[in-house]
C-alpha cells in the first residue's frame, strides 16, 4: 500500500502541480506511456572517429544495448526506478523527480564509418562510444611533385 502524505501544504501544492504538469505533458508526448527520458548526449567528430557520450546515471551497463545497423547507431536500455514499494509496508513518497524506465537514442552516421571497429565503454555513469572512420574517408595530405607536370598535354 502506497501512502502519500504532504510535508506541508505549500510543498504539497508545489509537488501536486509538478505531478499534474508531468502527467499532462508526459501523456501528450508519450501517449500515456510515462515520462520521456532522453539521456544528455554529446556527439563529437575528430579527424579519425566520431565520439558519442551519453549520461546514464543510475543505469547498469548490462541494461544497455548498443546496436549498429544500416549506418544507424542505436542506444537503448532501461533505468530501474529507485522507488521500490515493499508489499504490506507503508511507503511515503514526498517527491519522485528522477526519471526511470526505457530510453532509446539513435544517431544516423555518414557512409564512411567502420561498423566492425565500434567500441563502447561505461565509466562513472557515462557511456562512451567510439565510431572509427574508414581510412578512405579520412583527410590525407597530397604531396606536391616538382619538375614534371601532373597532366601531360
């Protein structure tokens, strides 16, 4: 049994308004499936690779899948709720602001990436993904010869 009791009338009104806004906006955005969670993400391009970092605090690495298919990198997973009701115990929730549930982010990558060499690591709640570029797509310096014309005319 879950019981919600206010700390004070002012806090109760504030949390009630917040819950109502989440419910109204959340159902409009997710068709009633819960709150939307899009992990904060950085995408960086270097000369030889793309780096993608997602903030996933509280997510276990084994609850995340990284999939590369048709030049689209997809990261999906689940963040468990920190509020775990115990059967036959009274539970008072004064505020539950941390988002939990399923998430998914997809990144369309250029044609010239090496999908077989993608690597992912997880440290301190950040998932880091390295997507190497193929050698053909990397910039290279062209040597200039002197003395002979490159095009014979």
